[in-house]
C-alpha cells in the first residue's frame, strides 16, 4: 500500500495535538496483544523533568529544555497543560540533529493519562476522523510521556524502554515488534513507529513472494519455483580453494575462536557468538585483523549444517539493523549463501565476484524487488529472498 505524505504544515499541526503526531489513510486490522506486560521497562521511572530529559538523551538529541507555558515550541492546545490528564509538569526540548521538538509530560497517574489519551482518540474518531491516532508518537514510561515531532526521532526512541501508546482500534503492530498491554483496555504499547510516508519502522509483513510480479513469470533469472543453482563445498578447505585468490584474499586465514571474534570499526560480521548456534559447522576469517595497522579485507567464510537456522538468525539481525533508519549499516556484512556454504562480507566488489560463482544475497528488506534479468529466489527464512541484485550497486 502506498501512503500519501503528510505535509510539513500537518506535521506542525501535529505538534498542536502532539499526542497523536501523525494520521493516515487507514488499516482494517485490530491490534493483537501478545504480552501481558502493562508498563515499560527499567529506567523510565523518574522523579523529575530533568531526569526524564537525561533518559531521552541516551537515545536522541534533546537540548534547551524549557517549561515556560508561552514557549513557542509547545503545542497550542490546552488539552495536556498542567492540571489536565494527570499532568504535573510539562516541558519541551529541541532535537538539533533531526530539527524537531520533543514535548514532555510528567504525570502523577499514568493510567489516568492513558485513559485521557484514549478518550481523545475515540472522540476524534466519533467526530469523523477515523484515522486519528493511527500513527501515534506518544512514548510512555512509568511516570512520564514524551512526544517527538519527527519520525527519525521516534525511531531512535523506539530503541529505548519507552513504548508507543496507540489507541486507534484499527491500528496494527506488525510481526517482529513488541506488543504489550497498556494500562487501559483497547490500547496497546509497542516499539513500532508507524508513518504515513513509509519512513517509520519497516513492516516485514509486506508481501514478498517472488512469483507475485506483474512481469512474465519466465523472465530471465527468476524461476517460478526451485533454483537456478547455488554453489556447494564439502569442507572449509574446499570453500577456501573456491574463493582464493580470485574472489577473496585468504592468504591470511584463521579458524581459531579468538581471531574469529575479532571486532573492527570497519567490519561487522553477520554471525556473533557461537557460530554453531547459527547453524554453521565450520568458520574461518580471511583478511587482516588489526595489529600494527588498521584491520582490512575482512571476510568470513562458513560451511553450514542448517541453512534455515542461519537464514532466520541473519534475518533477525538484519531487521534489527534496519530498525534504526530503514537502512543497513555500511559496516555490517551481508550474508551470501550457497547450498551449504556462506560468506559474510561488507565489500561490494567481493559480492559482485561471488555472484559470478552463483552465490546469492539474503535480502530481508521490505518492499525489495529485482529488475528483469537478475535472480530472485525463495529464501529459507520467511520474509526474505535470495538475489544477486543490489539497488545502486549493480
């Protein structure tokens, strides 16, 4: 579904009703609550506005806190002024990085605050604004709430123990995100940031069936079922011989656990911790860890005993990376797989070479599509595809 972008003017008006932030053209599914938790986690129980600001600053820019009721950055509505909605203190700070504001509400009774917000949403819906509150920006803690005006700020706060309060009964929280009970019936707490323009949290429930295409099903590179073939190796040594020296420099090659666990500011492997817990049998590092000079040319090669397990865990890691800004970190390795082998690399040149060997990249980004002529095959992990197409890189 394509969404109409909310204009800057409406975003400004959203500050007037900062407890709803954005509105949308609709969903038709009800919220599913899967956790009995009724309150956000640790760190959100603070005793002052200053402490609330300090907590938020652990995740987002929040400068020049002001409490003057006439501060131009505050919403004009009097709905959430001190003395209403159990609000005891209100303030606003500026997100210098994302060029927005964050409005804070200290409350003496979080349940009363949530009840007031729910009433506001339902009153608006009754008045004909059916989409009011669909894209809530009301982040609640144990005794304070904060509403950022910018989606990018909301994405940063979604990594905290604060939770977004949503009370529109047609709202939905996609799979892969926390869904917790609010303090009032009919509302939900989550870490999913919805957005009318698609810039919020990625929705991994988006249709991704490679066969569901407007183009002919027999177009080059995209079989209707099965695979055009993936490489295979029966041992790590055989995989090394396949790759070195034409595709990956394995002149410096290590399999000891200490070297495999190397961390570098420039290279982040897909697999962390015990590689066997990821479905990997044997693993090696090709490249040069940091020593007298900075680490360079790091690539990890794997033989795989459980490809489904590996792809599922790699999908989950990729989704965590995407949650920040809907983009993968440039230092994060991509997972390229064969039948029973895999390579972890963040080097586009290495990946291009591996595509010539018929390796395919595990892509779990929502809305991904490959043009005609590129391979696009079913992955073992739900919500992902295998492909040799990289937007902007092919």
